C-alpha cells in the first residue's frame, strides 16, 4: 500500500460532501464505484460503510431514490447505479433492489437514435456522447448479467457497434467526443454528425466502460472498441499522459490532463488483470507519470472541471476545451485515480 495515496483517499472521504447538494448524480456515483473497488481490494470496513451510508441516505425505505426523476431521461443519472448493484449483491437490502429496478425502468424507456443508441439526455435530442457510454452501458451490462436477459446483451452489443460506426474517426484513428444524428448542433459535421475534437476524458470514460462491460459479459465488441481506443491514444501520450485535446499537443494552452489519463490507466491495468488485453506496462507508466507530475501527496492536480457540447460557448472547438477551468481534487479525476490504484493493489486476479 502506498501510504501517501491511502492518506489522501482517507482524507478525501472524511471531507466528502455530496456533489450537487444531495441530488442523485454521476459525480457521486463514480466516487462510490471507486471506493467500493478499494473496499474489494483492501476489505477495509470503513470503505464499505462509506458507500453503504451514502446509498442508505439517498434511498428511502420503499426504494424511492431521493431527488431523482425517471422522466428526465438523463443518462448521467444511471451511473450511480453501478456501485449500487455491487452493494446490493453484498447487502441484499430490498430497497436497494427496488432502486436498481427504477434505474433500469429509465433505460427501458430512454429515448434513442434511429440506430438504437441511448440519447445522452432528453434535453440533448439525437445526440450520443462518449461520456454517456460509461454512464448508461456499464449499469446496463451489470443489470443484464444479474437480473436481465439475452435481449439486453444483444442491445448492448448493438450499441457498441454503433459507437464504432458513428464516433470513430477512421482518418485520425481516434474517437471524437460526440455524434449528432440530426446534424443540427453547431459542432456537428454536416456529413458525419461527429464533433470535431478528441477530448481526453471522453476517451477515458469509454475505456473504463469497455473493461467493466467485458468483465461482466466478455463481449468481443468491447474488446474491439478498447483496442481501437488504446491503439489510437497511445500514439499521443506525452511521458505517459494524455493532453486535454488529445491530438493537438502544441496548441496554445493545451495541457496534460489528469482525469482522462487516470481513466486510461485504470482501463489498461484492469484489461490485463481480467485477461482482456495486455498492453505491456503502459498502465503502470501512465499511473506513475500522474504520481510524478500531478500528485503532491495533498492534492491531485491538472483536472478539467467539466466539458460539454450543449450551447453556443461549448461549441466543440479546441479553444473551448482550453477555456474550461483546470482544478485540483475534482471527483472526476480523483475517482479514476483511486480505481487505477485499486487495480495496482489487486492480487491474483481477485477484486
């Protein structure tokens, strides 16, 4: 165990406050996933209790999820179900199962593109974002494995094929951030519907999703996506980290971004552990570079606070991605950092 990292994690959860004043959100969900991963490695009851108490406080005795509405059809809201399924499988608390089924009911009715991929949100019609692949399909794969059926698995496979067909840029060998089926957004190419740039964290979300889905269902489609993703990204690593806009290293203001790099480290490390793919020591290299360049023992630095593609300012340009705040200790960087660390600590394929 790395004492500095463990001390940082313990301090982080000791000072934890829900991300959106208690509203059900993916930011809290990804942290719960990270801490539960750490619990599975360490068997430290403190980590289990942290996750249990979070969900116990957010879910009523009848299974109602506080401050959550199915009919918002926001794919981000599904993400908090990932750790909830893991917790339910251990705790067997009926209200957790009810909440899980409620989240699945959103997916059953969630709006889709004509080709069958989940919209990112109802307020972003016809759009598929790389972020949403993690938000929705990891939960969907867990539900399919433990509670669903073969039709769900076929649906997931189909959406992964859509991901390659619609978001992979064959010329650059990289995945772009988003796709607009209607070609209406200002960032959407009128011929392909793709957004123009390759955002590090969007790639990271997909990398994490692929290893998690493969661990659950062993889908070759997930392996295909991961191989395309890693093969493309590996050409743009700078001493083991990704730039905010991956393939524009020399653009003024571009920087080595922590969250996308940590997500990639987690995915590569886990891929090796679960015998999905072996990229030699690349996962270790990325994580060690993050430790060297971005972690000082008290803070994890170099994290893009947020990025999206939903209004005039957030237009998908390189300049836009450079304009978002770069901060320390933001959960979208901290959580995958913890997840990657847990992979390093996992022994004998057990986690």
